[in-house]
């Protein structure tokens, strides 16, 4: 509120005060003004608010006065109804009596959903806006929904309290016993504001001389439409009262207001005029003083505003320059975007979500992929986009788009299209539904790549894997047969040497030296050679077993499900507990996220990684093993860290190769198959694996697995 506006408002208020001093006030006992000989249709019990000046008041002698009292008297007289006042102590008690049927009518109230539970209402006979009352320093209130950390003092049980509680939960309500107490709390800074009708605000501020309070704004959409509340079963009475209310004129309503919006002065009759003149004189002097004071404040603020306007003008000029630069930058970005889109290996589109997927926009690259020019496809000019989708794939695409739209999620799918030449091509589409503010679908938009070459390569790979799996299986089987023979004959030779050792003696040889050489040969040299053969056979058997494991992993179908990784890793650690305890391992396992995968294969994966840490530990210190997880880009990434020998940077890419060992002559056991098998299992799960390691300081293997279920529950690779 500007200084000028404040001054004018204060002037109007003081003039109202002055006029109120000379205004008349009237009161009556209900039914006291009936014409002699008039007989009412019926007597109606009435409850009112006993302390709601200037609208309603029941004084100590039981007299009902106020604006509402004057209007109710007119309505009763014209409806030929006599109102009998039922005394109550508070408005809350009046509401209670009404609910309990102790009074048929509540005389002056707003209609609310809560009150409609037991009342029917007449048409309103008094309309007025509700306004915010704050202290002088408070800003104007334009939107109460934007007020935060503010308190509002309100009497309990009023319609305003009910509306604020329901529509503006951002405001904290401080409950008071009556209207005056609410104003008092604002005046004493115990509350930020109160909310009352305009008439009530003017009346109370003037009566209590709280000139540090002001009207700070109007409550949007909250007009007091005061009417009579009638018991639900009294429909006929409601209609009679409505007929009487319809006869009230605006002049009669204004007269009722004028009768009571004033401060009643009780003075001796002989001095009334003198006091009124003196007060009017004081008011005029006060007005002149306040006008000059406000004018000085206004001029000072005007100077400040002029300076602010100059500053604002300079700022606007600078902002305009910045805006022009931004617009130029946007145009440049648009040109760059058009260039990027035109050079992409696929085409951008926008289409309707209809049966034909009617294209509204499409880039020129579509001709390279589909064989059709943009003008052929736009608005189904020559072909609709649905017509170039392979018929066997169309329904699945529709289903996936419907699901993506329903869930408001991203769509991506690979499918076949019919090229203009008749050739079948594979494309990959990625897109989204575009929605308005009400959540209604406007159109679909996205991007389409030609992946035909990739599909051919994948098919060939599926054939560099099936053939490899067959080869590994055959080779592994064929290698095992001679190994069994070698192992068998080696064992037989050992038995035969043992028997030979038992049968020969020194007496059988004339030359003792020959006997000793034979004993050395049979007792040491040959057994040592056979031991080397056995060791090589055992190693070869493990290599063959590893090859078979790799072959089985490739062929084996997976059963995908949600895996409890805390339980799975705990079981792996339990299976390796003897080895871990034997080397005094310190294991720290954090709470792990679940993932989706084949539990059997994942058990094998993590068993190999932990077994690897055991094999390649430092022999001179205990093994420290840490297992943790985190969510990364929609995947769960598991980390298995150790303090072992570590892997040099030059060897970190080679460890995934089958049969590769960092040091072939190392004493550490291993055939170079475990990590290759781990990589195969991770690839089969459509995940990834990597290692971070420093030689001599340990290694950390990171395994990414899917956080959500696979698209296909059963799959083989």
C-alpha cells in the first residue's frame, strides 16, 4: 500500500468515525414491533451469536441488537413469523443447540459443507467480502496460498475458521474465544493476522482505537453470504423466509449497517452536541496533521521510487541487451541442432498415437533408411508409417507403446520395416510420449536408427558362439578319453613297479652295482616321472573341465528372478569358510542391494571372484576382503576388494582371456579359466565387469547387474 493510499484510507476512516459519532443506534426486543392485532403464522425459536458486534449482540438484559437483529426483525414482520430468542452464552453453544433441535433457526451465518449436514439455508440477505487485518508494517496480501510461517488468529467454530483450515493449510490457526480476542492478538504481535468481514474490521478497529492495524487485502473467492440456517425438516419455513428476504431493498440493508457501525457515546443529553462538535473539530485537526505527515512521507517515498525507476530503467536496458544476446544464441543453437540432426545416422520424428502413427514431422534421413521421402510419409501422403512396419512386429510395437504411455516411461524396441525396394531392414526406435499440463497425451516423438548391419553381425556371432560351443564340447570330450588311458596305464605301471621291487633281490644279480642302479631307477626315477605324468593329467583334466564349464555356460538357459544378494554372498562365504578361516581372513560385507539374474550362475560368478582373491593373496599377511554395492545408472554395481598381490596395468586387459595367467611359473594354483568364465556369466546377464588394481596393493572387481527384471525371462546366448 502506498503512502498516498494509506493517507486516503485513513481520511476515509476518520470521516466514517466522525459520521458514526452522529449516527443513530437502534435496538429492539424480538417481537416488540408487531402491529396491534396482527397474528403471526407461527412462532419460531431462534439462536444467534451473543457476542458478534456490530452484527449480533445479546446484552445483559437479554436484548438482541445489531445489524442482523434489525434485518431479522424486518424479515419476521414481512414473513408474519414471530422469532423467540433462545439464550446462549457463545456462538459454539448456539451451533450445539441448533444441532440438538433446541432452536429452529440460526439467524445470521454462512453456508458451509459441515453445516449442511443438519441445516437448509435461505437465500443470502447480507453480502460482504472478508479481508485480512494486519499491523501497519505488514505487506499487502495478494495470494494467501503463498504465505509461509504465518499465524492467523480466528474464533473457533466460525465458517472462516473452517474454510481457512480446509483451503489454506499453509497458515497456522491460533484459536480465540471471540472476535475481539483475535484482533487483540494481532495488535499485541501474538499473531500475524486475522480474517474478518469488512464491516467487522472497520467496527472493531474504530471501537478499540487500534489504529496500528490496517486492512491488508481481500480474501480471494471468500465472500460472506450471510443467510438464515433452518432445520432440515422445515422446508416450508425456509421458503416463507425466502419470500420475505426477497423484499429487502439495498437501502434497508445499508440503513441497518448505518445504525450500528458507530461507537455509542453515553453522555448527558445537554452536552451531546457540544461533545460531538468538539470531537469533530479534533478529528479535523488530526486529519490535517496526519495529512501533512503522510504527505511528507509520500514525497520522500516518491523521491525514492523515482530513483528506483531510474535504476530499473537502466537495468531494463541492460536486460534487453542480454535478451538480444540470448535470442541470437538460441537461433545459433537451433541452426547447430538442425545441422546435428541432419548428420545423425538415423531420423527424428513426431507422430500421432493413432492406428497409422500419422507422422507430423520427420527429418530427411528417413529416405536413407526407409526408401521413402519425408513428403511421402508426412500426414500419410503416400504411405503411413504403420504400413512400413513389418506386419509380424506391428502388434508388439503397439503393445509396448501403450504400456510406455500408460506408465509415462521411455520406449525402445528393435523391429523390422519394409523398405521401399521390398527389402526387409532392422531398426531400433527410442521415444517418449509428450503430455500437456493435465497429463493428456499430445503426440509421440523419438529417434530411429538402421541396425541391419548389426543384426547381420549378431547372427554371425550367434553362429563364431554355437560353433565354438560345439567345438569346445567335442574337443573336451575327445581329449578326456586319452587322458583316462594315460591315467590308467600310469597307475598300472606304478603297481607293476611295486610288484617288481618285491620280487628282485641282490642275490639275483652277479653285479651289485647293476642291482643298485635298477633299484634307484625303479624306486625313484620312474615314480618321479610317473608323478609328473599324473600331475600333467590332473592339470589337463582341470583345463578340460574349465572348457566344459565355459561351454555349458554358453548353452545353459537362465532362470531369471530377483536374487537376495545378502543371502547368496553369505552362502558363497560359507562354502569357502574352511579356506577363509585357514588363512585368517578378515571379511567385511555391507548391506547389499538385490538384483535380477540366474541364482546358480551368480553363485558361480562370485565364488570364482572370491576364490581368486584367496589364490592371489599375499602369503605374509592376512587376507582382507570387502564386499559392497551401489546403484549406478539403473544397475546394481557390486565391488569385491582384496589386499592381495594385485595386477599390473599391462596385464589388466589380458586376465579375461581363457588360459591366461599373469605369471605361468607362479606357485599360485590356477588354470586361467576362472575369470573368463566370470566374464561369460556377466555377459550372459547383459551386465559388465571391470577391474581396478595396483600391483602389490590389491584389486577391486566391479560387477554390474540389472536392478530390474530382464525383458525376456528365459534366455540363452
